[in-house]
């Protein structure tokens, strides 16, 4: 489902280990605001497929974002993102690189902001 203001961001992860690994599934992704509010992004309905990674190879996943486009929207303005790769316990804490607010649909049945499974990096 596409909405006005929807964009896709690609996140790429690199195998920094010395051994091959297989990654499958969805990462965990939590947006955080400067005020301590959080939003755990829901997953798309895409079916995950295993991706085998040799040392130094990359895997990616897409975040579909729905920007806030109206003054009276309920807004969510992240400043950080916490990513947990599939089958990992360590988190990656990054500054949120996009300006502007997202449409806060944290309780929606079919939100316009969600994440996809890992797939081969392009």
C-alpha cells in the first residue's frame, strides 16, 4: 500500500567477522525521540529468505517511511534508531539521518511506516 509522502530507506549491514554466516528474517528496529518516546517498527508481510554472507559481504533491509505532511498530523520525530540484526543480541545505536517528522501510526493496523526482511545488498 502506498501513501503520499512514503519513502524507502535502505540500511546495509556488513559481516565484519572472519567466518561465513547466514542471516534470515527481520531486524528489530526502534525509533527513539529526544524526549524518550519509542516506536518499534512493525514488519512487512514479505517472506524472509536466507542470505549467506562471506567475510566482508553485505546484507540490507528496507525501511518504508511515511512522512507527516499535514500540520494537524500526530507526529513522531525520531533522533536515534536502534537496530538489532536478526539472530543477534547486540544493538546498533545510530543517529536518525532523516529530517522531518513521520506520521505517527504506531497503533495502526496497516501503518505506512514499517520494515522489510534482510535481503542481498545491491
